[in-house]
């Protein structure tokens, strides 16, 4: 059995489909550590490498987005 250390673990990535953002702000309310609305009112990611403990909040932010702007890409390796 192979063990994976934390340094070998790849975190998911976030892909924002900002063309569809309606500026509801639900993502910011759910995870302000990672998301904000920019000057145009569109979601932007303010933390490019969020800590592991933020991923549950990031996933909830993606789930509450009314138009599915936040895509979480899980590591497939």
C-alpha cells in the first residue's frame, strides 16, 4: 500500500466562469477568505492557493452560486 504525504497531495483547483456571474454575492458570503466581487461586480478569487481547511467552504460557495459560476476541479491522479 502506498501512502501519500501531505506534500504530495494535490489540491483541487477553482475555475470561475465569470461570463455567467450575476453578482449575487452568495459565494462571498459563504467564503470571503477566497472570493470577492470585483469593481465590475463579478466574482474573483483573492486567494490563489487556499488552505486545505477552506475547501469545505469553497465547495459550499460553489453549491450556493445560483448560476454555477464556481467550478471545482478535483485532482484525478
